């Protein structure tokens, strides 16, 4: 019996099943498409935008700093901040797991950085991070090395599939590098720029906002680490910082710095400072410190020298402060330069027995002679006449010290500046009542000391010292600095008398400042040798040696102040080690500014009298 014919099953169920499956697949695509294009469209567009576009900072060019004659003291040169996009070093992007390690191995010797530190920057904890700064302010040569190496890897990767361009995510942002062409010259004034591109001290810090300018931004499309030129870009230009012109004279600054550095070295002292000031305007022509530092290479700088000790050190001034005591005595009409003062060998006051620097028999001095011979005893006796009682005399003397700027800010606004220490008279100890008149028992900074002598030289009017003449913006317009404040401290008559008395310190053979004489010029000055408080122990150890004065004495133009801390070799007397510095720096400044001698004869006030 023949087999029954084969009968094919109906295809409809299978077709329905296939159709249902295709429908479900298409439905899934449609749902996903709706989700991508409608529901999550904004999120995906933002992610695509993030992956495609890169925003870089355009560093503003830092303004320059120059001296009063336009000589450059601090400039900015072209440099690059080396940056990276960490997402371009991931396994997904490079198809290898050790992309950051390979890149760091290539970059470390060029950037002179630790390899592990670079790996950490290229593989940050935040996986979505698109920006990492690998190194600041690198030279154009460094960036060229990296760029050439990146290009070489890219070319090799095009022909050799085993090669991966691990530097494709390394970029460079234009920046600038701070350079100080005169090395350590005026470093204490200028300061430095730190790793973040901000002023870390001195004028760089004080005027950081004006110098820095305002950074800009650039936004552009990138692919494979390269800018897409046809995709367009947006840019907010950077605004360059203002140029700052200082009051100092580069040549006078050099002369002052050279003189103090040699003397500090010869005396094996801890440090020293010299200030040169225009007596008429209060402008600082030089402010030198020793030891100093080179702001071009802070790695070799001594941390204790990285500052401006001339305004940051507080110390007891010693006999240079006697001029303020004499100013008070003259202004209060308690005595005249010719008043007789009997100076004994010892003077008992309060809880102490006072003496002068040299042992002597009884001196018969004029008030002028008390200043010329720098007598502590004579100064105590003279200031005792400022009141009917010692407390009254203390109050009067205190008022004059404050008028001269002691215990107050100088007006420079310099970072880290000290006001010094001057207690109110009711808090003066028994011994302070008698030591403060001759410069012990209170503290000042070198700028305050120089300002005292400039005040006398300026006819008794104190002009706030200034270091900045003005600024020049990107438009080239010069904006002068704010006019300094002026205050009358003593009368013009008193100031003139004090100038004549200070001449006796230098001109008279009995004076303590004969080493400060300058042939052809009338010189007014005062020596100082004070017991020094050791900053480490808080006890007296060593001496502060100083000299202050101005010239020409009868028509003042320049003040010079010098101080040396803790000279341990040779003499430590102010007249011996600071007097010659005064002479050297003053002579140079007078010649530089072309100040002629007046040709007038000195007053030659008497130093002593015959009883």
C-alpha cells in the first residue's frame, strides 16, 4: 500500500511568531530611539558636547616692574603650562591598560618630575575629570620636545598598529615665566612669584592684583587630541596686568646693596640694611638687605633671607634715636644747643646706675656736645627737663616719638612690615623711663629710622615713604601713585637747629661720626651702637650698629640709613662700620643725582664749655 502523501504544515503560525519577534525588536529600537532623542536628548547632547569641546584658560601676561628710569627689574617671558585630558589615557580610549604609565615614563625626564606623581595626575580619582595640570611655566623648548615626541608617535601609529600614541592627550596652555634680569638686586623689594603664578612676597604680593591682570578662556572642538579647525571656537581674550614703576634707582640700589653686603661679610654679621630716601618727596631710592636671595631660583634661597628685613626686623635703635629726644627738648624750649650740661661719670636714676659708652671724667658739654659725643647721661638729663616730674617728661617724649612715626605703620603697605614696639608712657618700667631717651627699651624698623632723619631734613615735615611711583595699563596710560600724607612734627626752626647739631657729630673732632665725612659737602649724621636682643633667646646678645644722616646738611636732598646686626669680627661701633657705608653710598647717590655742594660754611656749634 503506497505511503500517504506528505502534507506541509501551515506556515502562518511561524510567520506570526517571526513577525511578533521582529515587532518586539523594532519596538525596542523605537523605545530606545524615543528615549535617546526625546527623553534623554539633553543629557546625551551635553555628554557629546563635553567629549567634543575643550575649554582652556588663557593666562594673562603679568605686568612688568621697573625702576624710576624705566630699567626692567621683573619681566615675564613666554612659557607654557603643560596640561592633559585624563579621559584620553583610559583603557577605552587607548585600548591598553597602562596608558598613564607609558605617558609618564616619556614625560618625567622632560618635565623633571616624579613618574608616579605624573601617573596620579593622568589617572585621577574622578574618572570624569577632563583637565590636569602636569607642570607650570615651562620654557618653549620643553613644550617643543613634548610636541615633537607626540607627533612622532602619531606618525608611527598610522603605519604600525602595535604603536599607541600615548601622548595624544597632552596639551599646552600659553603662560609666562617670571624673570628677574638683575638676579638678587632689590629682591627684598620685588619679592617673587609662586607656583600658582601669584606674588609670594614684596611688591609682587602687595600689588598682585594689578600685576596679574585677568585670565581669558578659549573653547574649541577637538578630536584625537587635535583641534578641529572647521568646528569654530569662542575666545575671551586675557587682559594683561599693569606695569609698575618703582621709586628706586637701579644704580643707587646696586651701590647700597654692594656696600652692605661687603660689610656684613667682613664683620661676620647676621644681617644688615641700607635705605636711601629722597628727603623732599619721601621716595625710596634704594632699600638693600644682606644676605639676600635670587628670586630666579628659590630652591637655593635661605628662608631667613627671603623677605625685606629693612621693614620686617624690629630692633632697639640705640643712639640714632637721640635726635628725637633732642627734637622734643628744643621744640619744648627746655634747652638750646648752647645750654650747659654737666655730665658726670655715672648717673643714678631709678634702679640703675647709668654710664656712657666710654669711661670719662666729668664732661662740661653743651646740649650740642651731648649729641655730638652721644652721651647717654647727658640725654637723660636733657629729657628730664621736658616736665616738672618724670612721668610728665615721659608723656611729652612719648608724644614726639609717635609724631615721628615710632610704633606706627610707615605708610609703605609692605607685606610683613612691623610697627615695632613702643609702650604707652604709663607702662614704661623704672629703667625704661631713662633708657628710651637714648634709644633702648623700644623697637623700630630701618624704614622708620630713616624716616626720622628725612623728617628733620625736610624742615620738620614728615612725608610718608613711598616705593611705587605709579602704574601703566595696557592702554599705555600712566597713573601716578596716591600722594603720600604729610604731617608737621617739629617747627622749621627746630629742624634747622637739629641739622646744625648733627653736623657736629661728623665735623667736630670730638664727634663720633668723623668716618662719614664727604669732602666738599656739609654732612649731618648720627652714630648708634645699641644692645641687641637675640631673636632666638629673647636676651641681649651682641649689638646693633647704625648710622643715619642726610646731605647736604644745609640744603638736604638725600637721607641714608645703615644698620648692621651682631657684628662678630672687628669693631661693632656704628661710627666705625656703618659710617663708612654711609659715606660710600651717599657719595654715589649725590653724584648719580648730580647734587652739587652748597659751598656754605658750617655753623660749628661748640661741643664743650669751660666752667
